[in-house]
């Protein structure tokens, strides 16, 4: 039974349904006592759920440090392979996103609110547009507009989002200045992920009830599972094994080889880590990062070299070309993985990767995409060296059936 604190109930929550479960109560609280709402946001332990996990309270603090008016951007660009949680929210519970966005607007004195939604997410865009139309009359103090994000991975980076909203070509511009200092139209701007903002109503409700907030997280499961999708999890109790069971169990060999807990840029964890809770601290302690909880599952008959080739190909295609070291590193990673896969090139092919990492380490870059190919490839090599040596020595993976098609796709919304 969904509670007001459920982010993603099984069926789309329309406006009357949202009001029935105390929807917009937290916004009324915040409108009635903005200082108290501000204190609640400045005290929350919530970290950003777009991937970087920057403390939300510090971002609010930074935005408040520059005189207003301010701008709030809800980042729902979500073109990260394997992540579909923000789309699921826009589609399944648009009013919780909107209420969160409006709470942020009230507490930050923002009159301009931008919903930054992927150009490929038409149904989701229609869903949030309908929600905006339903509440526009009731909350006239803020202008809510929708800006479509180019379907490129870098479009979702915070400064790229600001640039696109300002009419630019939507590429990262580098920090500083941070968007909280100078963002949309030069105003202090809070850029926060869609799921991050969807947490604000429950933070405010909990503050008014004088109790701790209850937390759930959205995890997108893809890869070798029967029913990929978006699942709401309790980080206090649910383990990755529980999550994989909810996703219908494993396909292929039926046995877990490894998984990436936080998206394509995170380190692979071995099968015996799947009994840890899906909690940020536990994931870090196990040696990876929670990222945006886009969890990719690999069965034992999946070739991790093929997966690494696919991941590095993605980063190489999606780097935006502004920073020569990023172009060089992502292309070197991809070319190397292609050569390993096909057993072409000199003997110590993989040695190149460490050299290029070191070479670009201190070079200027405008965003963190340049760092992204390293953790997955490094962890895959250290967990499964025999997969790599089998390819370099025999031109095939001793442990795997070849993948038929890319495992990174658009999973449906599961429960
Ligand atoms: C290449 C790249 C792509 C990104 N794409 C997204 C995205 O689609 N959605 C998102 O919320 N954050 C994305 N981010 C992270 C944003 O830069 C930013 O940290 C985030 O929107 C802030 O929200 P949060 O603190 O609530 O996570 C991306 C970062 C990089 C480097
Ligand atoms: S680091 Fe890479 S993706 Fe980021 S701005 Fe530079 S070239 Fe573009």
C-alpha cells in the first residue's frame, strides 16, 4: 500500500490521487513558514541522486549565499545508459516532482523554475506538463517552464544544462563559477536531479512532524535479468540480491558474475557483494559508488571484455570534443578495448591505459566524463583477469557466450 512517502506507486498518481495522499501539504507548510522549510533543507543529510552525491544542504547553502532572485532547475535529462528512474518519476508520480521543485523555489526565493527534460522522453514530458497545468492556478508565485534537453549524455551535466537553458549549445562550461553563484540568466541557480527534488516533500513533512525523514531510493536494473525496470528500494533493508529477485532473477547461466551498482562509470562488484544493503555507505565500503543506482547485472556467461568495450565506446562517442585530453583518453580506452576483444595490436595493449590515465591526470577538463572509463575497466581487469588474458592470448573469452545484443537498454517500469 503506497504511503505519502512512496516515490513510485504501482500506478500513475494523478492530481486527485496525489491530493488524497496529503500531496501539496508540504508545499503549504513551506509557503506558510519559509524559514522553517529552509532550516529543514539546510539540515537534511540527503545527497544528490543525479550521480555525484554532493550534499543537497550545501548546495542550498551556497545558493542562499548569493542574493536572489534565484532559479531552480530540475534535471531530468537522464541520458545515462541504464538509468530510467527520473523518467519513471515523471511518468508515474509527476506531482511529487513538481511539489519538490516548488518547495525548492519557495525556500530559495526562485520565481523561475525550469524542468529540463530529455528530448527523447515525450510521454514523460506530457505527463509533467499536465501536472504543471493542473496546479498552475494554485501556485501563481512561480513561473514553471519546460526546456528540452538534447539526447546527448553531456547535456545532463549541470553547467551544460545551464548553458542549454541560456540558449547555448548545451555543452559543459566548467566550474567555477558554480551554477549556485551564476547560472540561468546569470542568477544563482540550484540545479538538482529530478529524484533529489522528489524527496523534498517528505523532508518537509518529517520536519513538521518532528520526526526523521524516511528514505527510499529508485534503482534501475538492466542487464542479465528477466524483468529489467525501476524499483523503489529501502536502503536500510533491501540487498542487491533482493533487488535482482524483484527483477525476475538472472537470465543466461542464471548465476551472478558481477554487477555495476551505480551506472556505467562505477566499479564492478563481484557476486559475493550482492548480499550488501543497497545503501551508499555499504556500496562504498564494498569498493564502488552508488552513482544514480543504475544497476547493471552480469551473469557468469557474459563476457566482461565485451561489456567494457561497449562502455568505453559509449564514453568515446559521448565526449563532447571540447577538451583534447578527454578526447584522447576516451578514444584510447575504446580503441584498446576493441583491440583486446579482437586480439589485434601489440602484446601489452592494456598497459596503455595506465599511461594515458597518468598523462591526462592534471590536464584541464570541463567536466568529469574524462574520469569515467577508468573505474569500470580497472575493476573488470582486477576481478576477471582471465577474461582479458583469454582474449589477448586466444582471441576469445573462455568463460562467455558472446552477447547477442547490447544489454544497455530502456528497461520498463517494474515493481
Ligand atoms: C557527463 C555528465 C552527465 C550528467 N548527466 C546528468 C543527468 O542526466 N541528470 C542529472 O541529474 N545529473 C547529471 N549529471 C550530474 C550533474 O552534473 C549534477 O551533478 C546534478 O544534476 C546535480 O543534481 P544532484 O546534486 O541532485 O544529483 C551529469 C554529470 C556528468 C559529468
Ligand atoms: S571533459 Fe570531455 S565531455 Fe567533459 S567537457 Fe571536456 S570534452 Fe566534453
